[in-house]
C-alpha cells in the first residue's frame, strides 16, 4: 500500500494513519465558516429561523459520515464538540462563558459522542432489519456470543455481532 498524506474517499478525508484528523479539520473549518456566515445575518433572523439554519448547516456537516468517528480518542471528539458548543451558544444567544451542556439539553441536541453512538446503533439496527443493502448487512449478523470476531451487543439469549472498531 502506498503511503499518502490524505485522500478524499466517499465524502471523508482519510489520512495515512487513519486518525481522521484531516477529516475533522475539514469538518471544523466548514462548520465554523457556516457559523460565521449565520452570525453575520443573525440580526435579520427570527429565533426559529436561526435555529433552523444552524441545524441545517452545522448539524448536517457534523452528522455526515460521523460513524467514522466511532472509537476516536477523546481529544478528537472534543474538537468536534467545540463546534457544537459554539453553535448552541449562537442559537441561545449566550456568552462563551456559559456552560454548553445545559444549553444542549434544553434544545434536545445530543453531544457529539452520543450522536456518533446513536448513528452507529441506527446503522446496526437497519442492517439487522434489512433496511440497507446486502453489502452493509454482511458486516452485522445475529449469532451466539461464543463464536464471533466482532463486538457482541446484547444480553442473554440475544446478541448482535457488530464490527469491533475500537482503536485500542
């Protein structure tokens, strides 16, 4: 395999070490750019329109292919969380000193780590119930917890085999 700095594959920037830092940098740049543009027209927007714009522009950038962030170190997830914190402060009209957690909770916005986990769980659910194509279904299957090569999700009597994507 050739060594490369980063490559744009299917909407995701992949670097040679698979750290996803190049992709994270591009996502952050795009999100902060959108937030700056929204901030410039903010005086002309109602609170509902502001919320809709931030959700449409910022959340779509954070959520696109965010499953690739599963298993990343906390420092990388925290970089993504910072843009979500900035977005919620913009919508709430609060200062940089206000804690973002309560603002996120008030608006029913999930933190980045939980957004990634939710999307991963939804993807596995769709695979198990045949909502996705056969190519994706081949990565998840029902099975017993005695013979598996991935991570077992579930309790006694029922388990799901999903790929073990941890980086440790």
